[in-house]
């Protein structure tokens, strides 16, 4: 459904040249739900804008929904849905009018457009708002309307750029369910960017991690989490924490052992296997454990290990240059 080879984008602004995307390669199969993750400035927004024909690549090739990005951008646009980060509604238009117009622009009949609009309104918690002007909606309601506009023509491939930003937990969960339902019922392919790692973990079949304009890792959420070296174990003891840390180091596969006050932290391949052994050892040395916690690797751990920074770190040069260039 998506194939890109050497896809690149270079910006020049005030005499400065920046490679926002540095020749990336990846494929997305029909029916996949793929997450595209990266800190601000990593190049993901630039990539998404190229894939949706809003920005022309300066290098490489790509096909989206069977259409060439460079030679058939109109074909790409006819085949995809796109929900951008920014709002896409006309403030004075009513909710029902906006949804119907979007469907009609894609050749959907008036009756079918209204049917789909009513269904989307129900599923996205917009029911009863059909005669409200878009400008009177709350931020969360406007975001759900943006999503309805991207889905109403039932595209084979939809790009969702930070779709749940600004939504409350219930609305986020409802959107997840709707995306899953549309994929199951229609075989829709979804390409998703998000700053919520729990969202990527819950929804995505596969994740691409980008940083500094390149893809640094890809795989299923479980495959990526397996790259983190083991479960994190946190043990609190009544006293003699340095001795407890020394004993923990003897456990099979234990590493990254640290001690602070009465708390010992370390990683082991299997926390559930290591704990009984640790309890026996500590008890044998007369050290009382007051609490213990085992955490499986998360996508947060993966992301920090791959990029050395948080997914929510501040904006850096490439995306900042793109924003200035677009303006």
C-alpha cells in the first residue's frame, strides 16, 4: 500500500540547508496499521506531508495506494484519507454540511453521504451536533469532526496525524474502537503518528521509529520492547541496601544494578523467575524486603534507548525549518 525508497526532503531557508528527511526506505502492506513515531524535529511530519502530496520530495521515489508520488499525485489524493494535526473545518459551516460536502467531493452520492455522516457522528460522539456551526464546537468536538472528514469517503488508506490530541480518555478509546472496526470491516490501511506511546502499543501492528531524518528501528511493539534488556526490578529493603545490591548482582542475567538509600534497582531477563531466587538469597542473609515491583519493558524504554530523548522533547531544527518554510 505504501512503498518508499530513498525518500528525502531538503529545505533551504535564509541560506541554510537542512536535510529534514535523509533518504528513508519502508513498506506498508495492505490492511496494516503502522505507527510512525519520533520526537519533534525527527522528520515525521515532513514524511507525512510528502506521502500525502502536500510536499514534493527532493529525492527518492514512492508509491501510495498504487499511485506514484511524483507523477500521479492526484491519484494518491483520490485514494487516501488524511487527518492533519491542524483543524480542517470551515468555522461557519454546520457539522452535517461539512461531512456531507467532504463525501460529495469524493463522488459519494448525497443520500450515501448523509448515511455515512450519521454513522460517523454516532461513533465519534458527534450525534445531536449536526446543525451546530463548527466554530461553536469544543476543541475535542472539532477534533472528532476532523477525523470524520478524513474517514467519510471510506478510503483504502488513511493517514492520521496525532488524531487523539486534545481528546478526553473516553473519546480516545472510542476512536481506537472505530479505527479497529473500520480496518476489520473494510480492510483499511492506517498510517498513524502519535505522541501517546500507549496508543501505539494498543493499536499498531508495526512501528517505525524515526530520529534525525532517518528510520532507526522498526518492528512490532513486542519486538521493539524485546530489544530492551530485560525486566526492571525495584526492591526496597529495611536496611543493608548495599549488601542487597551485591547479592542481586549474583542473580542470573542481572545487570544495571544501582542502589539509592533503601532501594535497589536492576534488570534481569525474566523478573518472575528472578524474584523467588532473590527472596531466598535475601532471607538467607537476614535482609528484610519491604516491597518489590517488576516492570516489563515499555515503548518509553525503547524510545529513550533508541533516540536518547523523550518523545515529547522540544522542537528541533528540521521541523522548525519546515514550519518556517511552509509559512
